[in-house]
C-alpha cells in the first residue's frame, strides 16, 4: 500500500467532507478513494471514519489521526518543490480563484504569461463573487477585495485599483452633471449588489485624507459589473466602475469620468479598490503559490502600485495583511 497516498486521500475526504469531493480533488474515482480508505483502516487496525449512505464523520481515533497527519500533504509538496529552484521545475496543479470582474478583465490576460514562464504547471482558474473556502473548494490562491477578507486567512495586498465614477454623455446632457458626490442623491445611480450577503457595495470617497460614504439614489441594481457598465453606456445613470472596466469605455468616448482626482487637489475622489492575494495559512505558501504571487506583483506594480496610488488608511480589514516582502 502507498501509505502517503492513502494519507492524502484520508485528508482530502476529511477536508472536502465526502469521498466524492476527495475524488474530484485528487482526480480519481470515488471507488478508488473508498478502497484506499479501507486499506488504510486495515493497516492501522482501526476505524477512522463512520460512514453511512447519508453522512460521514470522524471517529475518535480518526480525529486523533487527522490532527497528526493533516499537514503532511503540504509539507511533502513544499519539500518536493524546494529541491530545485529552477523555474521550469515548478509543476503540478495550481488552483486560482478570483472575484469575477478582476478575474475576467485583469487576471485572465496575465495567466497566459505565467503559463509560458512555468510550462509544467497545470492551472485551474475560477471566477466568482461568492464565498471561497480554500480547503473545501481546493483553491491554492484566491484574489479578493476587502469585503471578502475573513479572520484567519493570510492576505497580501497586491494592488489598489482606482474607482471611476462615470456616465454617458447622453445621460449627463439629459440629467445634468453632478458637481460633487453629494449631488448623487439627485441622480440615477447604478448600484452593485454583493452576492456574498446581498447588500450594496458602498460608494466611498476620500476628501482631505478622510473617508466617507456618499448617499446615492440607486435606481438600477445588478450583481454583474459588466452589466452595470453597459447600462451606463446606454444612459441608464451614473456608475462607479473599477478602472480596468471603465478605462476602455472612457478612452472610446462611451463614458465620461466624474470627480477626477489629482495629487494636488482636495476635491473628493472615489476610494480605490484594494486587491488581496490570499491563502488559507502560511503553510500553504508553497513555491508555486509564491511564484504566482510574485508574478502578479511584478505585473501590477507599475499599473496599480499601492505605493504609487492614493489610498485611505481608514476602515482597515480586521487583520493585518502579509507584509510586502517576498514570501
């Protein structure tokens, strides 16, 4: 029996909560995982899991065993990956999850270059604005915005993306141009409903170094940022869009920016969107995860360096992100 392989199967079953989930994560059949677990229990001469047709739970012995072996898979992968520092030696599966808009507009175009740099990696990429569980979803690295940060995960801020408040020329001609964020209450605003908890994302602004939330008149609501951009282009109202969504439409003349900011002005401007690279724990910072994090910083630092863009230090996340040193 391949003892290490059996232990990995056991860990995956516990972490995913089912044999089917473990099989999907390992890329094998559910029958193979079930047989491996039976052989492991026979080898240990003890029952690790109490299995029925409807549920699965750790036995007392299984709970003790899991606590002792749960870090083996991570430690083995780190040890194996550390044998060679050559970039081409990074190999295996690397699962990445991202917020939908950032993943679609920013991360997806960058992945091609990362794949060329590390040709032996198998990349799995998913985009969602819903809650990510690194362990249950089999995710190595997730890209999140501040409202998605949770206690316990390890996060490193990799970019601060400007928000641009904008509208079509037709809308501004019809409804007038707001002179400040305070005027948004008298305008049709296109609001983003956050899928995680159903609330609207606040329209936060910075003035004289202080952050505040503007009151808006939300007349159209969507959980899709690209849909909001199209609504704005067609005159439905004023939208607050991340720069990577708004910039092409502003350059083409389909949208007009409002409340523009420069470093010497005290005029209110939209609070930037902070992007964090996250792992479940520091032990999950394997060489291939570190390589991706460093690659993203390398690609984004000139475009949206946290040090080069205006940023508020108020309303910080409930825990400190990783420092900006290489991890």
